[in-house]
C-alpha cells in the first residue's frame, strides 16, 4: 500500500529518462513516472532538453494504482501556468487594413515594379543610343 495520496506534492530525484517520460524516486522504496506531457507547460519534443538523471524535482502525485503499485506523477502540476498572450484575432477587415498599411509603407506590387523596370530599361537604352551616335 502506498503512503502517497493523489494530490500530494513531494520532492523527488530523476532516476531514469525514456523518450516517453522520466522516472522519479520519491523515497528510498517508491518511484513514479512523469509522462512527457506532464514535464512542463507547453510542448516538449525531447525530454532530455528539460530533465537529466539526478535532477531534484517537485512532483504532484496524480494517481496511484494500488494493485500494480504504479504512481503517476506530474512536474507541470506543481508549476504555475504561464500567462497566455491575448492577441486579438484579425478579421478579414483587419487583414485588408494590414495589407493597405504595408503598401503605403513601401510595398510595391509586381505591376508597379514592372513600370519601374521598363522606365529604367528605356533610360539605359536611350543612353546607349546616344553613345553609339558619337
């Protein structure tokens, strides 16, 4: 029988790391698993970038299976969730406005550029013609 009730927060030490999670010793006899999804807030691609064997961590007991003795742990549940940035979602009118502002700030369409290129080409051609007549 486990001495750890669900919701209990304890200190532990990482004893092993696998691609799916980390094993954490919570006393001399018991260890549990912190699934990779419970390591940190947000997506963790490689658990080795977040944890190493020997790290001291604070964990919350998420569940205890009395029959198998398996203990599910969470590091994430002991940490305050990061504040979410409240970015307003653009509406179609907002996107049109952004494009208009960008154009006013110097963005040229291909049609505008083509006019500039033709003008430059004509100027170069006229300059070459003048040089050829001399």
